[in-house]
């Protein structure tokens, strides 16, 4: 079981309030991703849940029990750190065994769990090596193994993939998702990478300056962002935001159109502009259109066969029903 | 990577330094070796003659010889024990952020700046003196008879003084090591349910192993040659209770003016030091790679 509830949890460092009081419910078995730009307090929030930081206000309930003043070890959570935090002088086997040894588990059970974890994580051949002799991806798997064997009620991941190269990151992303499907344990995952958030999460929590901007499924955030911040943060490439006359036309202070919801044409359309940089990826093409008088550049995504190049004059047409409207506070107009 | 030209040039450039060092080391060693086979007494330099192994035999049969080797061992091991254990404890204490941290750290390190004879004299006259030392005052306050440290526990007193001097060095090295410990590792261990003493045993201590090795190796080199502290406090006494090998050699050379005997003692000390060095490198050197 791993139901985690935050009730009015706040964190202050001296006079600086990094997390104003917030409420959050994490259901058992959910894969929740905390996402936000760096410095938004997502790691701090995770550390509050882990018990590595004390809350300044509010309560943390784990499975309905108040865990606010419990020590990290007693909360039954396991954490995977950004730096992996493996014990460098211990072999992989001893690293994985460490939490069980601390719990005083008997040797046979320890061995059984180590074997199972090593098999699941492809570490069987590396059990007697030291962490220093492993690659980044393998170290990451050892860190996950050390978390699994404790059979925690929830896993906490603190930007676990940010030290890996791009190819490995995609692979580990899949492995973690598979792990979640297999174990069905609650996972809380912190990242600044919205692609990781979109691909892995059941529920995304978008944080900005310590506040929760929106909680929802990846598609909900993509289709109905609550405000301009979420709209700009979720989706890649970023949503185009316009203010001024273009927005006033729709009765809003700001409007947003995703790059994939703008049609590009060499002959006719709503807004005129000139192609700046164009990126042809084969499956897609991205055009950065300048001189529209609406914004610095407008990003447009179209299919790979559209053949337009630097300096071409083009016309852009947004898909009307895909335009997001925001009021003066940046909140969504329904 | 060096090409053949740069390699030979490098050999040429470093030759003067190496040759100078070699001379610096080899000449005194050769002279000591030579003197150790002579009957050479400063009271009668004209009567210098070849002695063969007599000096070695004489030094070996001196009852003070084994006592001094034992004292040297006790002194070195005693000081190492106090400084390593104390150094780890103090390093852990001052690693935590506290009010006035900078001043506390400077105070902790300051004994290292005091010259050995001065430190020993301060301990002798102001701290351990049986009638006006601080320890005597404390003993009197509790109604106990003051201890005459240098008469009753001469070697232990010297160990205490030397340990006091070397504690800052150990603390400093161990503190830097402690500060390089990854905070996330400690947090991971905390989440893994390791209580404070387990974290110390399984994480902090292995992490500091290399620093502890450095402390032991460097201190041993200096502790084998402790001399000034003995000279200004007990003068090796009572009897030979606080005479180490260095002091024994000093006694032969400067009190008996027996250069030949002292040289033989010096050679024996060199051999013993090398034996200790081999054992040390075997025992702790593997932590250094």
C-alpha cells in the first residue's frame, strides 16, 4: 500500500518560503511525476515526503497514518538519487543487501531477494563488482535494485536519469515504466524534463515557484492547460503564445497555439511571415517563422514532406478550435 | 604522452635534483656506516681505531636498548591511537555547522603551530607540574593527591604531549576527508534504515580509510624520531623509562661522546624503521591506490 496525502504542507528556509502550503493526494499504485523548471521546489517536495527535510507546516499521511514526524527509515519509502548514491567501497551485492542488513533480515531471504532483483535488472553478472567499475546505466539499476529489495510502499525518484546520455535515458525510461507495471507500487518521480513526465506519468503535478499549477493526466495537461505557464511548459516544442491584437480578436489577453495546430502554406493564410530556421527531421519538419508582427518567432510543426526553406514567405493558419485562451491573470478562459 | 626526445630531455632536466638528493641521502648514510665500525670517542679523538662489530655488540647488549625499542613502539602506537581516534571524533564534531565555526577550527589547529620544546615545557611547567600545574589543581579540588606525572608515568606523559601536538594534523586531514563525503550517500543510508552508528561504521569509516592511512604513515615517520619533548621533560628517565631509540642514540653521542656507538645505534634505527615501514605499507598501503 502506498497512499500518500499532503495536507497543507509548507517549507520555509529561514524567511524564504520555498513551498507555500499545498495539498496533494497520491493514490496507491499511481505513477506521479513532479515536473517544473529548476528551482520550482519539486526536489524539496520529494525530500519532504522522504523525510530528509522537516516540514515547516502541515501533515504528511502515508496510508492514512501521520508520518510527519517519522524518521525517513520508518516511512517505508525507498529513494533513488540523482547521483545514485551507491556505497563506493561495497560490491553491488552488498549495496543491494544494505537496507535488508540494516533491517536485520535473515541471510537466506536476503540472498533470495538479491537474486530476484539482480535478475529483474540484468545485474546478475555484476554482483561482485564495485560501483566504480560499472557504467552509468548499470549504477542506476543498482540504485533501483537497492530500492526494490526493501519492498517499499512507494518509490521516490529524484531526477534519476539526468546523468545518463540521451540513448540510455530512453532505455531506462522504458525500464522504469515496465518496473511500475510489474510492481504496481506507488512511484513519485521528479524531473525537469517534460518528455519524461508525459511519457511515464499516470498523473503529472506541474510545479512553479513551489506552487502546484495543475494536477492531471498527461493528456489533460496537454489538451486543457489551466493557465499560460502549464500551457507553455507542457508540449515540445513549446506552445506559441501571443498577446495584443491577435489575442484581443479572441476576447483574451493571451492566446496560445501549439506548433502542431498551425497550418503552413506558401500561398494563403491568416498570418504572413518569413521562414527563419527550418529543421527537417524526416517524420516532421519544424519551421521558425519570423516577421509575423505577432511574436519574435512562431514555431510551426508540419509533416516531413513540406518543403520550405530559409527566407521563403509563408502564410500561417491556426486551427480555430485548438486555440487556448487565457485572461489577464494567465488563467484559462473556458 | 612523451616522445623519445622529450623523455630524454626530461631525464636530463631532472638529473641534477635526483643526483643532489642521492648525495644528500647517501653521503651521511655512508659516513654513519663508516663511523659505526670505528672506536671513535670525542674525548679521545686521537685514539680512533677500527672496531669491527664491537659497537653493534655493545649497543645490542646495552640493557637500555630493548627498553628503548619497546618505548619507541609504545610511544608511536600510543600517539597514533590517540590522534586517530581523537582526530575522527573532533573532525566529526567540527564538521557540523556551529556558531563561531571559523574560530573553533583555528583553535583546534593551533597546537600544531607551537614548537615541540615549547609545547613540552608548557605541559611540564603549567599543566603537569605536581605543585602548580593545572592537573594538580584539579586533583586538589577533588581532594586527591596531585600526580607527579613525569616521575610516575613518564612515558604516558610524553605520549600525551606528543598526541596533543599531532591531534590537529590528524583532525585537519580527517576533516577534509569527511567533507568530501557525498551527502546523498548519507541520506541514502538514512532512508535504508541505517542508524547513526551504522552510517559511521559502513560509510564514514570506509570513506576515511585513505585519510587515516595518510595520517598513520606521515605521523609514524615523525613519531619514530621524537626527541625534543623527551629532552626538555624527563631527559629519558627515570632510568630508561622514557628513553626511545632516538634518545638513546643522542645519549651515546652527546653524553658519552661515543660517536662510533651512536653511529651503530643510528644504523640499527634505520634498519628497524625500514622493517616498520615494510609492515606499515603491507598493512595499510593498499588503501592508497
